[in-house]
């Protein structure tokens, strides 16, 4: 009984430990999300990459505001080296601006006809024609959509959220409403320390990650990110995965909640305790000959 209690306690300890895990955030467990930031992280119940019933995370920001989201939870922090995490993979999509939004304001209104430089009247016969006017009529009153979004992974550490490493190159999310799968490598050659006046080692970073973030950041990597260079940025994200070597580009792997893992394990213990060989067989397999067929 003492052995059983210590096994259960150690399992609870390991299950709830403050440590990174290879896992996928698929947002299927309901609207309680633990992704944060000033870009209004919002749970959307349907319309993810798998279509109806596939929930996802949406962030949005108006012109000149940063567009980013981060997760401080233990499953995203700690030693990525210890678990072999080498990449963050994610499905992303940016919705298109309305076709009649000629002045890129993210709203279709009279200004799209009258703007002295971007309006339809000025551009008629140049790059706009009658079909564009019909699009304006159709979209009048619509709003929303996004510009195309260059996105970087930001990894913070070692042991500090004030030391930032960013993807050397951004990955472009076109504003065409199409979900695509992206892989952000965390190899040393794919991350650059962006925080000035700081000395930090990549090896230390990967053994003590404090936070990860996905962020709009066009051009060169910018330590604090950049404001949206257009009327509006809207980024949809799903299946955000901390991936190990060899699995970075494979399909999303859903990890059960810790409570369900624990229940399963306790159920296994119950079965073993009631079996002929019980726990002894479980823990001494391989150390001494077991019964035939084991
Ligand atoms: Ca989902
Ligand atoms: Ca407009
Ligand atoms: Ca930049």
C-alpha cells in the first residue's frame, strides 16, 4: 500500500509539474483560453481548418497597434531541451478585406468612391472599372478583414520575459481566408536575439524558456514588434503545437487533459492491483523473469 501511495503521489507530482510538454492547443475544450495579450484574444467556436465545429483563436488589432498573443502556462515554459522541442507549428489564416474597400480602411463606405487618391472615381479607367463599382455596391456597409500578415515566433528567456528571441525570417499569412500550416523552427540558426544590451546564450534559452509568443512583425525582426501597417490585422490561429524532432510537420497530436491522464493511470493501477501479478509485475518486468507469455 505504501508503494502504491508513493507511486500515485509521484505521478501527481509529475503530471502537475511546472514543465513544458510536447502538446497541441486545439481550442476544442471550450471558450476558456489561456492565450493573452493586448490584441483581444477571442475564442471562436467554429470555422477552424477542419470547418464546422473546429474552434480556434482569433486576435485582431487596428492600424498602428501591435498584433500578438502569448501563453505563459507551464506547458509552454521550462526546458525545451529536456523534452526535445524543436519547433512551434500552427495553422493560421487571415480573412480578406471586403472587395469594395478601395481605400483599405477595413470599412466599405462613401470614402471608397470619393477618396481623392484611393477612391473609385479617381482610379476609374486606371486600375478600377465598372466591376469594381459593382463590388463596392455589394459590399457597402461591410467591415472587417485583414491585411496580409508577416508573423514571427518570439521565444523569451532564459528565465526572463524581458529577453526576446525572434524568428530570423517571418512567415507570410496571406489575407485570402485560406487556412495554412506553418512551422516555426527553434533551431539556433532560425532565432535571433533581438533585445539590445543583453548577453544571453541560446543553449540557456532552450533549457529555460519563460514564454512563447506569435507576433505580427514585418521586415527585420523588431524586439517590441511593429504596429499593423494597414487598416486592420486579424489573425486566426489553431493547433498551436510544441513539436519535437520528426513530428514538427506531422498532423496535430491532441494531448489529453492532466486530470483524464491521472484517472486513466489510477484505473490502470486498479486493474493491476486486482490482477494475479499486480504492481510487482509492472515494475519488475525486465529485471527478473516474468511468467510465461508476459
Ligand atoms: Ca480547433
Ligand atoms: Ca474603405
Ligand atoms: Ca520588424
